[in-house]
């Protein structure tokens, strides 16, 4: 696993050992950031289920102003910390080890980009988006990037423009206003 573009391009990243995390494939990560394009520059990003931190690190590498990394798993937290240290990233991020509900309660800043890549079986995408809307955690031009199972149908209470991109048994869903 590596950083694809930007300041940390081609640098290797560690991944948590075991089956608790499922790192995004480089091809999906590359597609995600190609879709987001220039929106990443100077953005505040929340990677709520950060795993190895690869997606948030990619955002920092491409010019994000701030990334909130969160993962409830200690192994994931430790790997994110190590990846940030290995790359020499000392600022522009916050790292927490909280449940997604706890994180959304303590987060007090609006985000420009939300990256959602939780374990597919949880099916909590709509709940998270609703919680963030209720707490006014989205900037007016929010971009939401979700990696999910190909068969999952998103049912949102509020309206977004939606684009889907299919990759085998996975899909990226891009929500924006």
C-alpha cells in the first residue's frame, strides 16, 4: 500500500494486521481522489473509519488543510500513528480512537469532505450522514465519498447529487451539493 500522488507520493504505508480492517485498493483510492480532484486542496477532511490512515494521508499529500483520523480499533490507531510518524507528518491532523458516535459528538468543526469506509456489514452510512447534518458538521459545499458493497442501496433523508462508480463487488458513491 502506498501514497499515490502529492507531497508523499510513492511512500509506503503500513496496514493493520488481521481481518478487522479492509484497506482500500490503490485503484479505488486513486479513483476516489480523481473524482474529488481540486476539492481536496485546503479542505478539512474527516476519515471516520480510518483503518491504516491511507485515505486521510492521501488527502494530506494532495493538499488538505486538516484531516481528522478516527478509528475505534487500537491496532488501526497505532498503525495510523506510525504511518504519520514514518512520513514525518507533524501537523495538519487530529488522531482519535473513538466509536463513530463518540467522534461525531466531540467533533466541533465543519468538514468539507467526509470519507466513509466502515465495515460493509454495519450499513450505517445513512445514520452517520443524518447525525452529521443534525450537528451541522457539513460545510455548505460538502463532498461525501463512500466505499460500499456493490449491492447496498443508499436511502437518504435529504437530497444530494449522487454519482456511483462500480469496481467489481464494490462501489464508490459520491454525494455532493
